[in-house]
C-alpha cells in the first residue's frame, strides 16, 4: 500500500513511537508500507522536527528524513485545484493524487471531503486497521 504521511504523523511518531503514528512509521521503515514523497514535504518534515520546542537532535532528524527520502517513491505534485484553509496542506493531497497513495493524517478536519478530489484519507489508526 502506498501512503503519504502528513507532517503531524511524522512528528507524533518521533515523539511517541509506540502509538499508532509510530507504528505506521515503523511499517514504512520496514518496507511493509510504501511511502510517497514530494521534496516540499521532506523539507517540511525537517523544518518542523528541528523546531526548538521538540528538542530533537539535529543529527537524528536529518538521518530519519534522509532514510525516508531514500526509501520513498518521489513524485512531482501539481497545484491542487481546490484551496484549503491552510494552503500548505494542499501539497499532501497533491502528492497522494500524483502517487496513487492514501494520505495518512491526524488532522482529518484539515482536509474537507469536498476538497479531496477522490484522495482517500485515513488516520494512523485506520491505516493500521487496514494493514491487519
């Protein structure tokens, strides 16, 4: 199964590795789930994880994102046809569409059904349930 991880899932996975986001990230790292990524998403992962409030070691953040970029299928997303409340979220839908992937997010409200244009969206828990 091909997935795109919203940044909130990656952050949650790093901060609480035993929870559903951490389990989803483990499935990506083990190759059981195929990650689809766009360069702007990888950039956002780094930028957010390196924020001082998370107090994460920069070496570990860079290593994780480097591995994700190495194992992921890269795509080039086109501009999203429907504006979202937060324009920075549009790249996640566009990447999922370009990569024929499911978007996994902890913030379902950020992606109204009327603006998904057929992209399937699951929470980390739903993703795990689908894997079982």
